[in-house]
C-alpha cells in the first residue's frame, strides 16, 4: 500500500450553530480542521496509509487535534509536540447571497514557531511514496517556508511524488510574497492543484473571459493557465477546480486535469452547499488516491471532482465519505436516493 505524508497546520474551527452569524451566537462548536490534515483524513477514509506532520502543543487542546486524526485512521506518530497554542479560525457559513466569512486567530501557534530541527525529513519520508503540502503552510512565516523547502528537497531526493495545492490566502500574505516563495517551492512539485483564482493570485497567470464573481468560467482560458503552469515549472500534471458561484448556497462544480499533452474535464455538478470548507482539500485527496491507484486521466479527474462534490454536503472540514460512495457518484448515481 502506498504511503502519503502531508504537512501543515491543523487548527480548531469555531463556528456558530447552523447559519447563525457571529454577532448572534452565544456558543460556538469547536472542530479541528486544516488543509493538509483534511487531505490525510480523506485518504485514510479510502483505506490509504496516510500520515500528518505538524507541530502541536503538548497540552489537552493540542491533544484534541491528535485524537481526531487518530479517530479517522491517520498516522500521528510523526507529529512534533511543543509550542504554546493551537491556531483558531472562526467560520460563519453564508447562505443565499450572503457570503461565508473566515476570521483567523492563528498568530504564534505552535507550527508558526517551527524550526528545521523539529522535523527529521529523512526519517519522516522513509517508506513513503507521496508528499503533499499547500500554499497555506509557507504563508505562516519565513521559518515555515524554509521547513517546507527542506521537506521538498528531502522528498525529491528520496524519489517521492510531490503535490501542492496553491491555496492562496490573502489574509496570510500578499501576492508578491506568495509569488516569491511559491516560485522557489513549485519547481520541486510534480502535481500542482489550484482553484480558478490561485494561478492568477500567486503567479499572475489569468484565465481569459472569466469572472468568478459572476459565476462565469471559461474552459479554454483554464487550458491556457494549466499549460503555462506545466511549461513554466516543469510539472507532470496540473489540476484545477472550476467553481461557478451562483450564490453562497448554490454552485456549479467541476474540474480539469492537464497531463502535459491532453486536457480532461469532469462532468459538472449542481451543488446545494451545506459546508464548502475543505472542498479543495477533498479534491486534492481524490486526485492523489486516483493517481496512486493508476487511474486513467479521465477517471482520475472524475473521481476527484465527485469526492469534492460530496464534501460540500458535509459539516466541518473533513470529508467523511467512503470510497464506495465516491465510486457510485463517479459512476453516475447522483440521485441522492435513500440507501437501504
């Protein structure tokens, strides 16, 4: 069985009940979540050997995160314990024409204080086949970016496949900072994952005739984006999620895969959103699973998009779906009929 290592920050997500606004709420639900942890949990749910690497405090709040990862079958033995706090993000779910909102409280979290000496990448990558990180992690600080660079160099030296979800977050760094740092990291990457805006935000590579605020996505424009990414960085594959935002409640959801020679588009799903956080992570996990199981390119993008489509129906960051459920949706059963 292939072994996947993911590296990043896991936080506590504090959210009002249902669709209440922050200012209405007298209590918040606390659930762990974070990009690379979400990917690891999806892969573990599919029966893969997935490990998550991070730095967490030794106290009970840090242990909440470890326990949740263990609960879903993720290997936590490589997590470094230390530091003083777990990062927090507040999430208010949008509805209809009111957008969702995220407020970060992650400054000075344990992972933002991480140093190279906290991680023995030679040991971490022993027996591993795939390494995954996102653009969120190097955005946490120059020290964390250096740790990411060390990890990429070690993974490449050991012959691992490396994937990166660009995941630009404007609240963490500027476009210029993202460009400088990711331009150093992406040359190590084999599989680049992005949404419809990331390539423009990080590298200035824009899709023509597209306006995400109006729900307009031009397939031909994204072919050019993917081609430019592959040619500029020497990638083996680029995958892009294509979200047509009709409102906060209703999106059209699809994806594209480019393998350096041909383009593959998934079917388009009309999604009624329960919780969209983690949608991109579930797409990345689907892509990794399909790639490691030698799926053909069309089947790969169909599987990844089906997995992320299902995530939009699930509360919290984690994509709590089984392999069988994704396979059924990929096969065309989108009826939502009761399973008895």
